[in-house]
C-alpha cells in the first residue's frame, strides 16, 4: 500500500478520545462485583482524578490552540475545535456514568455494609447539634464569604477548590440589597467528616463538608435570607511553560511559575445539577467558558475526595487481599549484593517482586568504602524516600554523587525542587537534565574499585525510583555488571551532564538518537523474515501507542503477514482489524489491580528472538523530546522469563483484558474456558 493510502485519517484514532476510552475502562472496574467494594470506590476516584488531569493538560492545550487560531489537523484529520466538540459530548456521558455508578451502585452497597454518607435530611437531632457545633467551631472562622457587587468583583478562585454560589434576599448592614455571594472552602478543611461513635446511627457514618456548609450557610450572612446555595468547582490550565532558551536557571524559573498554576486559564466548570440555569450562566460568564465546558454533577463536585474512605474505614474484607512482594531466592540472604551481581544479572518484576533489593543495592553502594562514585536519574521519587536518604549518606561520606533530577516531572515539580535542595546541601552534584528534553530514563550507576580494576554496576529500569509506586505499578528493573551496558550508562550520564558528542553505544538504545530508528529497523526486519519464510512476529507492551510513523510501520508489517500483538494499557491511535491493512494486528488493554507500566518490545527475529525493556512508550515525545533508554535482556533465561511473564501470560488473560475494535471502542474479553488473570497469576508465581 502506498504512503498516501497509509495517511488516510480513518486509519488513526484520535489520541484524546482514546484517552477517554481508557478512563471508561477504569470506571468499569468500579462496577465489577468481583472486586472488593472499597477498591471499586477507589476506581471511581481514579477515573475522576484522570479526568481532572485530562482537562488541566490536554483540554487546556486544545483550548490554547483554538485561541491562537490554529486549524492544524492531526493524523485523524480533526482540528482542535472539532476535538473539543467531541470531547465535550464524550465527557458529559462519562460524568453522568460516574455519578450513576456512585448513586445507584456504590452508595447502596456501602450502606449495606454499614458505611453511610448521611444527607442533611437524614440527620437526627443529636447529629444536627453536633454538626452545628462543628460548623461554629471549625468552619465558620475560616470561611470568608464574598458578596458580589461593583465594589466586590468576582474573586479569582483557585484551581479545583470547592466553592458555593449563594443567592441572597434582603439587605446587609450597609443597606445593600442581596444579590449573590461566593463562599470557598479552603483545602485545609476535610471534605469528609466521620461522626463520633456516640451519635452515629451506623458503624461508619460520614457527612460531607459541603452538606455542613450548605446546612448553615445562612449563618455567614446575618440578617439576610439565603434563597439558593450550590456547590461548584473550576478547573484551570495547569501546564507549566518556561522558555528554556531564554532562562539562565531552570530551577528558579520553575519556582517562579509554580504559584501561577493555581490561577491558570479556566477550562472546565463543574456544578451541582440542581443549580438554576441563570446561576450557571452567571458563573459561566465570569469564567469566560462556553456552555460545552459546563458539566452537571449529581453529587459531590470532586469525587476524588472519596478516595480517603478506604483509608478511614477499617474493613479488610472490603479491600484487596494484602500481599508481600517477594525477594528472589538467590539474593534473599545475600550480605554482598556486588558478589551476587558478578555471578548473575538480577531481574526484578515489580510489584510482584520487592523494590527492597534496589534500595539495598544503593545503600550498600553508599556505605562501601570501595565505591568511588554513584550516578542516578530521578524523575519521581518522593522527598523523604530511602533512595534520597542513601544518596544523601553517600554524598555526606565523601563519595562523588551525581544526581540528574528532572524538575519538569508534571505535578512533582515542587517536590523535585525540594529534593534538589536537600541533595545539594548534603554535597551531591545536582543537574537538571538537558535543555529542551525531559530526562525520563531510569538509571543508577555505581563505580567500584576492585582487584581487577574499576567495575561498573548498573540498575536500569522501566519505572521510577519510588518505593510506593513500586507496590502498585508493574515495572521491570535489571541489575547487572555487564561491561558494555556499564560503559553505555556511563556514556549516557556524560551526555546528559557534559557537552559534545559521545561514543556510539554498544548495547543500549537511546532517545532522542537511536531508539526510534532501532524500533523501525526491527519492525522492517520482521517483514524481511516473513518474506523469507523465517519465523517472524512482534509483541509489544506499553502505556501508549501514538507515533504516526511507527503505526504506519506496524500496518506495513501486518500487510506483509507479520503477526503483531500489542498490549497497550492507555492511549492507542492504531486501528486494528481493518481489512487489507491491520487484520494481523490485535490490540488489548489490561486494567486490573495494578497499573500496567512496563514497556516490553519483543521481536521474533527469524528464530533468534530479541527482547528489550524500555522507559519509553511509542509516542513522539518519548522518541524525540525526552532522554529515554531501551535495553536488551542479554541473558537467555531472563529474556524468556520476560517473554512469559509480561507478554504470553498477558495475551492469555481473559478476565482483565479489553480488546480494541476498529471503531475505536473496547469490549471486555469474557472467559470461554478457565479464568486467567495475568496479575493474579504473577502474584501466585512470584509471591
């Protein structure tokens, strides 16, 4: 098929609409009766949080394009304006479904378990008295209502904060007639309050902050009558932008930009569904939003606040069964990890296997007198993590410690600035990556002086150095002292920190230089193997598949008869099962207890399979605008293990798999034989 024919827009799914499809799959977990009830509530909250970020970043970007007059079309041929129109329709449907799940399924089932969110009309006299005392004692002193008149213009409201629009009748102390007022609830106030045991009607009785404020809002407006009170929330553009070519200090520039995130341009208004039309129009006009940017909510305007309920309610039977990540037998009792690594590479599959060996490796390096230098990249890790403590100890002991911190890790910028300050104070050398490129690679290099010379020990991974997410994200980490990989990682650090060109890498693939070309070449080699009658096939697992030219290469491979199996957790712009183009491509998404995060690329290669792990998805930003790594699994046994655990097992999952259809929708795969969950199986195999 010609290049022009592969450019047809109907061959590509819009990335924003695909992301909304992923959020539908997340929300579907909240309806799964086989999941514990409080975990289902978490999935509802995750779907709400995902939608928040979608508006803060993706929708905000489209709105900016429209404001700049852009009519540029993507591979799917949609303009920014057309995308916004479709997004609005899809999101309102999704929001309606979220509140249906909450009101018609989760709340009744929670009540059956003795967990109540009491509405105002359900409070008995004792509860009313307690709530009133709570309002007077805890809320009234910090609530600051703002009456709206020519002297009190509409306030600049913070991003995603709970607010109330209040309509008033009568006159205030100055004789001013009542109109409207706005009350905002500071983030410091708890959004959910548990009633004391002695007045509770059930084992777990909660009241919403919004219900308490609504019940007593009239006390904030003495002498006036409240004729209406409705909660709302505005979402703002939260993307940060700094001109890296113009600034002299990235850290100080970001510190200056962060406060402005709370007051970015408005992109969405969520409002109580009972709010009258004229009040909606008033609010909409204040924020300069179109009607399509207003969403009605049949309940709390911020569902994410319900995420605290599973932590507040001590009911183990309503949560996933606890598990303890395992430690591979050959390192379980090892006192000297360096000696173990010299014998064999260590492959860790999180969260089924523990992140502790990575921390132990770093701690041992920090305390080992023969270690002369440690280099590490940090993207998301947490300021008080064991990783940071080990690096701090190493620097304080006089070791040469170099840390590449990506300050622009979205929504972790403030933490990473604090982290940089802490490490610098301990004596570590801290750099912020490469101007124009996010450093997304996950690498740790330890240089140790041994009898036969300097040896390089490396940990290289698909996921972050974050012990908390290592318990809920699926990722791989490889610890090795392979000389070529060690030299490559050292070269990468030199590239990031220094200037000029480095030698060609021996084993690793690297964005923005070689990873994309290598993936294209591997796909084309599979076509050649197929045409020559040799074994061929591609299996790839990732978070997102968007890059247009990679998709075309996969179409060409499928047309040549190469079997392509893709496990794409989130966004997928490729359309499978199109006659004559992609019949040989299957795309599935696994959504389960753990968030699928590992990237695994397997090529049959004529009977000599090659398997890579990577920090990069198949997206333009990962290939061309980030520092990323792809690394081969050289040990045959470990490569086979990766193939079996992350590819074959997932391709046979029939309980958590969703199959992508040519029209861009997904359907859940239903087991025709014995049920198999890849994640549950790995908990059994590796746990």
